C-alpha cells in the first residue's frame, strides 16, 4: 500500500507528537509524586532524575557562587591552570561529602570558578565549606617571654587583637622567623614559627570523635607513612614544647608535646561543637586548596521564593496564552482554531525538547515560553493575512491557500532568523536565568517554523481532501 | 472578524510628523538620562549587595531604616512588598568585602528579636560587575551587527539592514528613557528584555521590508513613496494583530508574573509598543529618505 503525501505528512506529525509526549511523561510523573517519593528518588539517584525538566536555581532554590583564585599566593613553580584544576577537584570533594545532589563546578575564564549548588538549605555553611582554604599547619610556639613582653606592650597601647597584628610597634617586637597569629574567636595571640613543621598535605584521614576534654567533640588525624615519619621526628625533638595547630592562619589549639608520637596520629581539640568538628573533619579530608579563593559573586535563593516564582510564572504564562487562544478563535474562526492547534503542539514539543536536551528552565525561561508562543502566532497571522489578500483577489480557496503559504514563507524565515540572531547573543551573554530565557526563545522560534507552517498546512489539506471545508473562513 | 479593513494611509507623506514625534521622545530620554545622571544601573553592573528578607510581620519602612542605621548599615535602598511581607535591602558598593554585609544585616534583626527569613542574597563583586557590563555592551553591539549583516545579505543592500537597526536602536533607547523616567533599575533581566526587544522590533520591521521588496518588483512603474505606502498598508493588519497577541501575553506577565520579572515585562511591554510604532512610522521613512538622498546625489 502506498501512502499519499498527505498521509506521510500526517504520520510525521503524529510521530513527533508521540515522541514529545514520551519525553514529557517523566516530568509529569515527577510532579504527581508525593514529597516523600521525590525525596526517596533523589536519595536513590533514580533514573527519572535524568529525564525530568531541569529547573534553574531561581526556581528550585540554591546557591550560585563565582570564586576567584588568589594567584599571588601560588608558588611560582605551579601552573595557574593546574592550581585551578586542583581547586575544582577539592571543592568537588568537599561538596560531595556534604551530600549536595547535582552540583555544578566549572572554571570560567582565567581564574574564576563557578559553583552551583541546588536545593541548599543553609547557604552560609555551604559558603564556608567551599571558600575555606583549609590549610592545616603544625607550628612550634615561640619563646614565651617574648610573647609576654608583646602582650605587655599591647596592654599599654590598649589595642585589640586585630589592631595589634597590624601595629608597627608591636610587629617590631616580633623576632625574625616568627609570626603573630590569632587564636579562635580572636581572644588571644600566639607567637609561632613562620615555617610549619608539617602540613595537612600528609593527611590520609580526618574524623570526628566524641569524648575529648570535658567530653567535647574533637577531630582525629591520621598521617600517611611519610607524614608519620616527619611527625615522629618533630615530636621527638620537641618534647615539653607547645605545638600549635593552625588552620588558615588561626590557631585552633597549642597542646604540649608529652612524648614522641611514632604512629602518625594527632588530634585537634578546640572547644568545638559537634557541627564544627564535623565540618573541620570534612574539609581536612577533602584537602587544602593550593591558594586561597575569594567569593566575587553570590546569588542564593530560598526554596519558598522559588516555589512562589514557579507559581506566579506558570499562572501568568498560562493565562496569557489562554487570552491569545481566545483572541485567535474570535478573530479568525476555524482558521484560528487550526492556528491554536499548532500553538499547543509548539508548547508540547518545546517542553519535550527541554526534557530531552536537559536544558534548564528558569523563571525568565517560563516568561520566554509565553512570549515565544505569543510571537509564534505571528507566522500564522502572516499566512492568514496573505490568504485573505489572495481570496479577495478572487482566487479559489485551494489556490489561495497554496499561494498564501508560499508567499508568507520567505517573510516568516527572514523575520524569524533575525530574531534568532538576537537570541543567540542573548544566550552567549546570559548568566543562568537569562540563558534559560534564550533557550526557550530559540527553541520556540525554531519549533514554530515546523508547527505554524507544516502542521497547519497539513490540517488544511486534510480538510480540503475530506471536504470538511469548501471555503476558508476568516 | 476584521479589525482593520483596507487602509490607504499616507505614512510616507506624513513622515515629518512621526519623525518629529520620535525626536521628541528621544529628547525626553536624553533629558531624563541627564537629570538622573545616566541610566540607573543595578548591582549586577555597579557591584553591591541585595538581601531580600521575609518577615512574619513587615516593619514600617521608617522603622526598618532606623533599625538598619543603628546597626551601622547606612543609606540602604529599601523596597518593601507588603503583600508578601518582604523587603529588599540593596547597597551599591564597589568594596570587595561587602559580602559580609549579609551577615551584618542578619545579626541586626537577630539582636532585635525580629522573626525573619532570608529569601534571596545577591552579592556582585566589582570585578563581576565590570565583567557583566562589558559582556552586556558587547552582546548588544554584536547582535546589532549580526542583524545588519543578515538583512544586508538577504536584501542585497545595506540600506535595509541599517534602517532596520536605526529603528531598533530608536526603540531600545526610548525604552531606556521610560525606565529612566520611572527610575527603574537596569538589571540583567532588563538587558535580556532589551535584547529580546531588539529581536522583536527587527522582526516586525522585516515583515514590512519584505513586502516593499516584493512590491518593488511587482510594480516597477509606481513611484517609491507610493510603493512604500502600499506595503505598509498591506501589512498593517498583520503588524497590529501580532503586536496585540504579544502585548496580551506581556500584559499578563507584567500584572501577575511576580516581582522578579516585573521590570523585564515592563520593558518589553513598552518596548514592543514602540517597536510596532517604529516599524510603521520610522523604518520605512528612513529607507525613503535614504534612497531619495542617494538618487539626488547621482
């Protein structure tokens, strides 16, 4: 059996529609699931997660950060790119241990890193987790009589800890080879050697333990073989001296070395809460950054605001489209209905493409869907107005239809392509939310070329063939 | 149904009226920009911090200002949304350390025992602000250039592309004028709206240009102004219906879309209106004057 051209066209449309519904189905299923089922699916990393339409941070809630690597602090033999790669790897480790689903960590430009964490409830903790250099150093304390005279001077001058560390008179008292470092909570100063005895680079593990001094949580450290050797030598040579444990230039504690420690085990105490101890262990395990990073951009959105945006965005978009649909029916009658079928098909294919290509839907993106569908009507308006002209010139409906479509075609292509040029640059320029807008705008325009031209024409041809209409009513 | 039947309006003959009107709008824009010392750039471009806080019960604006200044936050821009008990606190600053201001603001409310919830934080460091500004300008310029090149290729003459882009710059500029008069901020979303407007405006213009091109070959003997008039009149119904459907969608987004896309929708709502106007009244007269000028010189 041979198919007529019209049948083939009809088949193409049905196949596209069926495929689209197939790709949208997981998303619909997802939103019909209860909160518990969804949480479960997220925990199990269910496959459905890769098939649903991905929502942007502005809708889902979460945090977007841009970090800048302080390249002045990289040792000269390290390459900037290597350092950046290492930073990304460490941040990924930390984020993974923190249990964030679907994080995005990518480099941008020369020394920037973009970090996106969806669904984060506590942005402050996340920021600390990512931004901490976590450089762990063990440094011997300086002579105590020097520190006493420094403290004496500070009292005389009436300075606080921060001021003291920048005061030239105080700094003049610091012997060469030593530095002044603050303790936790800025309550006291420590005089320590500038060069560390050993660093966190030799760590293999860090864990939270309970029941240290006064039953407080502490962090236990395990050095690797090489580290254990160094640690044994250092502790053996400095018995009864204080060894300060320094994290990012803040002294956590400075215990006295009682005996040589041969097995490479150490502990950090420091009045931690359980949370703090866990946090510290996490970043120590993931390793220290090769150079400090600074947050140069932050955008965080709470989950409630996101939900509010989804609701408002969806309701207004649907309402807007309904108005367009009603207008088209009133203005163009049956032809308006056909244009509306194309419009709804455009909407379905657009959602399917978002799911299929894993594009991110953002709030401007939702607005973009409404807007492009409003614009997509234009192709049909162009065709229908042409059709009217041709009919007025006295052409028969069937001839007028063909002429209307072919004459409108170049105009539709020209006008849509120029809009596409603007959309492409929008995509290039865009940060997250705007990129989402550029995506829906571009997709909507491209799909409209198919739905508004191909689909509507097929419907007309079918209706003529079946004698459903004799006259094009406009 | 038919909104507009056959029309025969002499757009080209009355071009001086429309061009004068546009010049007036442009002058208003320039004056407003001078009075406001340039466009009101948001923190995306100036750098700074924005914190949106939801309260159980929204304090009065004056009270908020007092609480904040007591805590050392001076002269923040405050925008309250009584409907959702929220306030947006915004501080434009080029300081690198402004990130810590969030913590400071939280501490202030914590100390006052006011129940609140931080819903949104945006911190843009000066480097990012500069980076985004450059990117915005570059993408606007490149998209204009892209449009000129495409239209020039399609129409085999730069007259059309350049005229279309002049009309488009006219639309974007006057829309910026409205934003300036209303003292709305230029944010990333507004830039996105302006770029979309550029796309929409040129789209609208191209439809008319296409018809002119067609009529130029169909009716070689007619004078240029007549062909332009016929073409605009023939496409008038389409121009108005399309902008009507687009404006319908935008109006709903503007009214109900929520505060995040409010300015975005406003820019497009007004911009598409101006875009439609310029497609009819500005783009073709520019083409007309250009061709006239060129033939006179010969």
